[in-house]
């Protein structure tokens, strides 16, 4: 299958930049220029997003950046032998051999099998030595094509279990998010190490090119199991009761011998962690759960809760705004009356638009009503998996009932999650295990969390929430401007990361208490957060248009898309720029976003919608011109700053070659 790679996709002994981002962008550009992808920027963005999850450097001076992307039109391998090795996150140092594996979203299994064959071959020293010795692009293509046609199949469980021997027996599952490279490299690395250590070994690769389940007899005979995975293990209950070592898939490539020895030690340790018989908790699935501190666990749980809560808020807020657009602001007083006394065939006197406005407003209001319960439910889910959802939702509903609001939802969710995780750790008789996740854990978790909220915590938290709302309602002048500045800085500092999510969550939490006439402060905060979040992508788009020579070809392409992303309040549109040049892009973005947030609060602009950017101008009452003005000022400031920084503050060392120029 030599069509996966061709000579123009091979670059030998070139300096492609000093970072993995530079190399990935160059290879993405090569693939696009070869007519195998529609957009170099989109392809690079997806590969960099995959790189952010797990570094793709592996031992032996090799890196295998890879992704699935809708931008890819033909399954492709692009290869670079670097004149100056670049760090891709491998423990043994930088990589000089880089293979970029680009697969379409709907790649067929045959192509995915070939891509996984290449990944396996790269853990074999004779093959990598031949790649380093090759003198021409044609020789590289020939070597790769030979591997793709002749590489042996993945180590797999034999059809029947082997006869009992004195050798220890280990089984494993490997899986990575894309299921192309690390899944199979980890499997082969473990298999090779097991052979050297004298261990009977079988592995199940849960990858994109298909998965052959391990023989149940092999699992039954195994002394221990290794899960080298970045995603959930399919049908994990097959391994119930086996001592388990669970790590990120990359450790299966980097440290196969250590993992096998750890598994052998776990097999002899009565206190070793076992694969549970029922649903495993989220914390048990976490590869770092054993060492995860309370703070790290709380951060992970809060981000999980917010990520699940946002769809309720975004959809509900936009529907409420649509209700105002169709039915006017008086719809808040008449929506229930219209919906109980009228129908589509018996319209109120105000007409069809008013009735449809009432429908949209009510659906939005009901959706927003899930804000606090969903937050509590999915915080508990992050701690205790599915058994924690019901207690968390219930504790969130109690918080809403008692007026404890957003803070109460967080507290209730944390208590519910920790309580459910504790209950799930109990040792119970076998006959009771089946009832634990569906009856016992939800029942006792709800009693503990909601009981504490009713009896002790709900009242004080409600008073705190009321005081906070009162402070916001009375905010004006300098205090309001400073709050807007802080929120703007938080929106731009990590572009969709934890601080960005905290600022956004703070804004949407107050929407329910805001009103245009009586309490506009929460609506001003929402406008400040939304406008500030629009600034980074808009500023990068403007900078690439004004000074295109300061940016690579891929960044210029990203700049075109960033116009729309920024206008729609998708801060992540600036991530490709920040990933390539964080020390210049992020500070420039923060300055502009902070100014915008401060100006919004000073102008008293409002937004009744939690998302949508300029496309929900109708939710801003008559303040939308001030909203646009503040956004424009921040965009101009950030764009000017990033241009100045790129012109006068060098990023790469002298002699570095711009990947865009190499491609040209």
C-alpha cells in the first residue's frame, strides 16, 4: 500500500523549527500541498490537540504525531528525518525520526491496519536504523512500503489457551484516544519485554482497526492484568477480581519492562488493587488516582461538572433570549398564562409571535432550571461514576430549593461524590454487590448529601449567595471595572482551560438572578465574559490580516477561520496561535481581553444569553453598540501588541528556518 506515502511527503535532514509544533505544522502543510488534506491549519490543529493529550515521542529518538481529521481526504504518512532533533516528550530525549499519521474521520479498517503496522515497526531497531541510513526519499518510501506489506500481525490471544506452565501469565489491554499509533506500539513493546522476561503474555488492542477480544480462558489463567489505556476499557467486567496495573498508554511504550514487573508484584500482593466486579468509579479509572490529592481531584470534578452543565445553560439561555426577541420583555409575566390557557390553534390576543416567544422562554427557563442540579450531579459523577449521578442531582436540587444556588450545587455535588465513592469502597457479600451501584450507593449517597444540605449547610450557603448577589447588584464605578478586568484576564489566560471555565461558570451562574430592570449586574458580568472571550481569536485574525509575514502559512489559514470563531464567542479559535507562540500570544490576548471586560462593566452593557457572541445581539437590549465597541477596542489592542511582540521579541534561535519557508 505505497499509496499511503510518496516521495514528496518525505523530508530528509532538514531543520524544521525548534518545537514539535513547528514540525507538525510543516508536515501538515506538506500533506495539504500533496492534495491529501483540505486545510493544513485544521489538520495541524487536530494533531496538536492530540499532542496535548499525550506526547507522541517514544524511546529511540522517534515521534509519531497522529490524528483523525475531517480535513484529511486520503490516509497519509508524512515523514521527516530532522537535522536538528526536536523534543516530542520522550523520556530519553528529542526525536530525529518523525512520522505524521493523518487519517480521515471515516478511514476504513484496511487503511487503519496499515497505519498501525507502521507504528509497530517503529519499535523495532533494525527498521529505524535503516530509516536513519537511507540516502534518498525513494529509499524511505521503499522501506515503509515493505513494512506495510510484510509486517506481522499484532500479538493476539491464541485460539485456545496454552497448557499450564510454571511461567507467570499476564494479560493486557492497550488503547489510546485515536486508536492508531500508541495502542499498537504499547502492545508490541509489552509483548517484546514479556518475551525477554520469560512471561506468558497476551494483549488485546482496542484500536481503530478493530479489536479481537482476549480468550476468556487466558483471562482466567492470568496472574494479573495491565491496562495501558487513555480511554475506558471495553467490557472491563471480564477481568473482575484480577490484580491490575492501570497506566497511560504511553507508559506501555516507554516502560514495558517496569509495568510487567509491577504486574507480577501485584499478583503476589493480597492488598493490590483489583478490577472491580461492578461499575468502576471515575477515580479508580484515573491513571493517577492513587496519588491524586484532594485539590487535584476537586479541580477535575469541578471541570467535569461545568462541562456537563454548560449545554443546559447555553441552550436554555439562547432560548430565553429568543423568547424576549419574539415576545418582548413582558413575556416573563405572561408566558405561563399563554401556555396554560392558549394553544397554537387558540392564540392569545398578542398573536403568534408572542405565543412562540412564550414557548421559547419557557423551554429555556426549564433548561436553565437544571443548571445547579446538573452541576451537582456531574461533580458527583466525576468522583463516583454513575452511582453518584442521582445523589448529586438530588443535592443540587436541594441547593436550588434552599436558595443556595451555584455554590450550594458545588458543595452538594462534592459531598455526594465523596460519600458515594466511600460507600462503593465497602466490602460487601457477593449477593449484595449487584445492588450496590443501582440501589445502595444512590440511596445512602442521597441521604448523606441532601441530609447535610437540609440540616446544616443549605441555610448558611444561601445567606452567602444572597450576600454575593447583593454585592453584585450594588456594584458600580471602579469596583465594577476591576471585576470586569479580572474576568477578562481569566478568559484569555488559558483559552478554554480551568481559569477560563471558572470565569464563564461564575457568569452563567448569575444569569438566573439577573434582570434588565431590577438587577442588571449579573447580565453585565455575562456580557463582560462573553466579549472578553471573543477578543483573542478576533485579535489573531486581525493580526494575520494586517501583518501576514509575521505568521506561518498555517497560522494565516487559522486566522481566516478565527474571524467567525471569535465572532461566535469560541475562544478556542486562538489556541493554535497560543500553542505555537504562548509567550507572545497569551500576554497580548490577556491585555486586550482585560480591557474589554473592564469597558463592558463601565459601559453597563448586558447580555441575557450565555453564548453566541455578536449573533445574540437581540439579547443585549439597546446596549449592543457598546458591547461591539468594547470588543473592538480590546481586539485592536491585542492585535497591535502581538504584532509588536512578534516584530521585536525573537522566538526562535538565530539560524532557525521557518517551516512555511521550507515548505515553499
